[in-house]
C-alpha cells in the first residue's frame, strides 16, 4: 500500500478551530487504499503533546515562534519520509478515496491538487483530469500534493522562506511552470475547504493562523512580498 504524509498547518486557538481540525484529521484517517501519516505543525504553543488533541495525529511539531507559512511547511518536511506529500490547511474535509486518487495520479504527475468543491474549475466529469497549473483553479494553495522527486529536484527539498504567507502559492506555481513539472487537477479527489462554521465555502480561517489584525496586515499587504516575488522571477527569467 502506498504511503502519503499530510503536513497540516494549524492554529488550535479555541474549540471552533479544534472542531475544524477534528474534521480534517478524521477525514484523512478514514481514507481507504492509502496509508496516511499526519504531521501537524501547530501555532498555538500551549499544546505540548499530541495526546492533548484527542485526535489520531502521528507527529506534532511546535515551532514556538511567529507564524510563517513556508518556514512552518519546512518544519513539517523535516519529519516527512513518504514518497508522496500533501500540504493542507487545518480546515479541509477529504471525501472518501480522495487521497488514494491523488496518490494514483502522482504516478503520472509530479504535482496534483484535488477538486475543491465550490471553486471554479473546468471539470465536466468526476474522474476528469486537467493538465495545467493555474492558481486557485487547478492549483489550490490550501491543498496540494507533490512527489518527493518534485520537492527535491524542483524546490531543493524546501520552500522559499522569503515568502511568509502572501504570494507563497504564486511562487510555487511559477516554479512548477519553470521546471516543466506536469500538474494535474484530479476530479475524483474531492475535498471541501471549510469556514469557521464548518461549512463548505471560502471562509477566512486561513488568516486566523496569522493572529491579530496587525499580523494579518503585515503578511498579506506588506509590499516586500510583492517585491520579493518580482525580483526573484525577474532574476530567474533574465538569468
């Protein structure tokens, strides 16, 4: 049976977010046809051991520092050994067999995303596959998967820590295109991006990882994130 590591970034600030995390973790552990390892990277340093969650978490990582999207993903990668890796928010409900279909698709593609219900896409059939990489359409920054080979050869085993949150997914999409990595949106792999009420839809839960309003402003509006992206890719394209 093939094995996949799921790295989840989480802020278990209260019962609401614990319930969202519970939905995510339990839907992963209910998957059939694939072995799953959950690596939880937790912003709330009040959690010291994984047993506090009362959830089937395999590895708990507590960085104990200010939230940083790519750095926290990299912390999780230190504990990842599987040939397939899923990077997930803490508010994603995985439908049955979704991770199985994602892993099977990675036999042909180096990068895949599931079919996010409620998001715009061009799928006409449940088992359809779209072979292109478009941000928030065929590539979902809140749930995407790589083969170990893609991670090692195209990203040098880690994500660029110049990107703390905003433009992080844009940088990944550009890297995949530049490295000619085949990406697929897998229709049979269905997931729901939940909001704080546990309902399907575009909620603001992702931003709660960042903390207060000042933190959100810094990570999402700070001009350095735009400049870093432009400078990086101008240098790559011109080099």
